């Protein structure tokens, strides 16, 4: 099945106790899906978790529009239906807002290079959930998702063989809620589908970012490491692999943190954007 195909056909779901709500599926490009509920009264728990899980695995990024946002604790409790919720230092629900003078680039207005969440914690989250409480339209800041399962699929045998021998050590100082040093193989397997995926976080130079991430490549000659990292970064940024999500207030987004790596475009002006994020192992 292609991941952009609406599936199943648009269908109505019970909404509350008496109503039904009509859902419309719209594919995003090059991957992802918007599921829109008519009427404005729909709740995310009107749709069975297993259905949403399937849609997320098919589409990688699932955008729900026309659904009520949840109070903070309810949001965490809902996500618990999907699995264990990762508890960060700020709590299970992390408020993502752009700060005036942030310690960490996640809270700054510049770009966020591609990475996967959970690199510096014990468990890799399987899904992440966002709800968008507020936005400033037209000032950039899109969340960019790169589908590494497609990057791998399109690589030739020689490149795959080279990748299979690579692992990388990432290190960063803990300035907000994560930090440390980890070593990961570049090629991994999606835990649900078994499809090969790439675990790759772009290096962050100390000149350009508040909290640099250093990357050491194992499995190739050290003299080739810089060129290798540059070529890999170029590949995962290709438009055919990347979906940029332009947030609307009221969006609920579920994304597959194993198939995807993600980052953010820079903001081009002041923003009042407020996202809440929960990660499920
Ligand atoms: Fe992230």
C-alpha cells in the first residue's frame, strides 16, 4: 500500500453519544495524511486507537483537523492509551514555545536540524503527538519530517552495504531536558514493520547552535567522515523525502518517530506559536 492512499474509505464515526461525524482523508505530499472531521465537535477518542495507529503507520504523519484539543493532563492520559508515556523533566507534556533568550535551540527561532527524538534518553519513542494551541501564520517554522524508510529504499546496494557498516556516536551537553553521549547504528529496523530505517541526527556546529551536537562516524576512514555526513545530510533533505508541516491552530499531529527524522525551518518573524508534545514509547 502506498502511504498516501486514503485508507479505508472516508467513513463516519460515532461522535459523543448521539452524533456521528464525517471524516475526510486527504493525502499530503510526498507523504502524510490529513483527516478532517466535519462539525467541530469530534474528539480524538471517537476513533479507535488501532485505527489511528494503522493510519499513522501507513502515512507516517497523521494530521487531525476539526478535533477538540485536550486539556494538558487529558492529552497525556489519552496518549497513554497508545503506550508508555515518556516523562521528561518538564513533565509528560512538553510545551514548545519560542523563547526570547533560550538556552537550547529547540526554544530558539532558528532552524532545528534533522534528528530523531529520544536519542539521549533510555528509550526511543515510537510515536509523538502534538497539539497546536496557537500559531502566527506566514512566519515559517514548519516542522519538517524526512522519511528515512524511503531514503533507504531508494539507495543502491553499494550504498546500503556501506551504510550497514556505519555507526555514529552523538554527544551533546545537557542544557535543557536531554544530553549525554550515545552510539547508534545508522541502519535500524522499524519495530512494527521490520522495514529498514535510518537513525541519523545532523551535527550541530558550536558556531551556529546554542547546544552543539558532535557526531563521530565509525566504520569508515576518519578522513572521509565529513564528506560522508555532508552527503547523507543532502540526501535526507531531498524534497522527495521531506514533508514540511505548516501548523494551523487546532492541529493534532501523530508522527512515527522510527520511520522519520524531523527538524524545523527557521521562523522569519515573531511568533506566538504554542505546541504541546507527548512522546510514547
Ligand atoms: Fe525533536
